[in-house]
């Protein structure tokens, strides 16, 4: 091989290495630029005093929310002419959220079981456990909202808090997808 051919090969190798370095380092450069832009935005907001205004607003809202009699009553929200339609829309929305959470949970648990049986991948137990935890969390939140709407209790004064929900609602209702479809909404 001549020196000319070796120089061409080494030149091509340098070009490939240079191009590969750009491809590999491009995400890091983008992350660095995003960090710089975020820092610049934070500094400009800090200088303009936006954070101080936001913290004052949050503090005022927090103080207003804890005043006695401040909580929203059910009939204040759903008592108007559009109230029944709004109530039905919210019931459907939370029921769909609950069913989606339970369906996703069941799908991931079934997938994990198949992975364990077919591939003996016992690491799928972790996925199954996290699917159950997340699915039950989302289903509990949706069931709590359904319970509030069905019992017409949203505020502390109406005894619509989470502690009342746990005392009155059977725990198995959380995993019940309610496929029978009650028409009265209760």
C-alpha cells in the first residue's frame, strides 16, 4: 500500500470519527443549551420580581382556603341550570378514568405474568407490583371523586373529605370497574 492510500484511509477515518463525535455529543450540547436558556429565564424572572408575586398569591390563596365556610358546597356548583349536565359529565369522566386505570393495571399485570411464565423473567414481578400500586392509586382517586359526586358532598362541612370516604366506602369498590352502568348516577 502506498502512502497516498494510507492518507486517504486515515482521512476517511478522521471524517467518520468526527461525524460520530458530533452525533454522540449532539444531545449533550442540546441539554447544555437548554440549561443555559433555563438559567437565563430564571435570572430574568428573578430580576423582574415574578417569583415574589407568585409566592404572595399562593400565600393569599392558602389563607383564604382555610377560612371556615370557604369550601365549595355541592349545590353551589351543581345547583344552576347546567348543574345536572355538569354532574353527569363529571360522573362519566371519573368513571372513565377509573376504568382506564384498572384496565391498564390489568394489562400490565397480565403482561408481567406472561413474561414470568414464558421467559422466567422474575424481574417482571417488579413491573407487576408497580402496575398494581399505580393502578390502585389512580382508581382510588377516581373512586373518591365519584363518591363525592354521588353522595353530593364536596366540602368539609358536607363531610366529603378523604377520611369520610375511607370510613364509608367499602375498599373493594376501588377495583370494581362498574360495568353494569347505573343510570341514576348513585
